């Protein structure tokens, strides 16, 4: 048996900041699944494509 998670999900918070999270763990408060799942690298590649403005939403004006 492996201790590696089954996969990862792309998640984001109210400030529209993105991260990856193991799909076999409950999300921390304040985070929502974005809909993309896959390997960690696939999720990070997706985040790199969609998260073009890294400033928190509250400071974007």
C-alpha cells in the first residue's frame, strides 16, 4: 500500500488564490474545489495557466 494521495484537486479561496489539495483529505475552511483534478503536476500546470494575477482579489481595485 502506498501513502501517496489518490490525486489532487485545484482549490481556491475567497481572495481567488489557488492551490492544490489531496483529494482524499477534507478541504480546510475557506477553500473551494475549482473542478480540476489530476496529478500534482497537472494541477500546478492548470493553476499556472489560469492564475494570471496573483494579487489577492481585495487589492486588485
